[in-house]
C-alpha cells in the first residue's frame, strides 16, 4: 500500500464527515423528509470510519518500519569554536599546545606546570555567540 494512502483516507473521511454535517440544515428546514437525516448520518459515519481507518493504516506502516522515523538534523559546526570539542565558544588559548579551549575542555586540559594560558583572541560570529548563550 502506498505511504500516502493513510493521508488520503483521512482527507476523504473528513470530506465525508463535512458532507454529512451539511445535511443537518436541510433536515431542520424540511421535517417531512426523514430520509435526509438518514443519508446525512450515513455520510458522517462513513467519513468517521474512513478517518479511523486512515489513522490505523498510518500507525501500522510506522509500526512495520515502512515509514522512516523523522531524524533530527545534526548540529552545525560553530565557526571559530573550541579546537577539542568543536561545540562551544573558546574562552582561553593554551600557548604551548596552540589550542583554543572552551570552559568544559579547559577543565580536562588544565596543567599549571607545562601550559601557559592567555585569553582567546578568536572572535566567534554573532550566530555562534547567540547559540552559546541559548538565545
């Protein structure tokens, strides 16, 4: 069965439900013809059944793995980011190893005996600053 079959069934069922609801004003205006009420009720119930079947078809396709699960996009690499993790804005530079480090990586890299640290001169772009501060 086509992957879009569930969507089509839901759409056609919704149209059938709308058609069934359109019979209500006709029944209210002309009470002598009771067959209109039965026709409207049948159209509405058939539409409801089609919507339920469409949802069932989509659920079975997802369960069977026929429809790929939505994937989250991988985070983009920040320009001018930390040299070790490539994920955050660098705050300090190790002069001995020539590494620009973020706060998290500085804790792992810190060695007061062999490393000399200076503030990082690498200026991140405005997009990476906004992403780093959670804006």
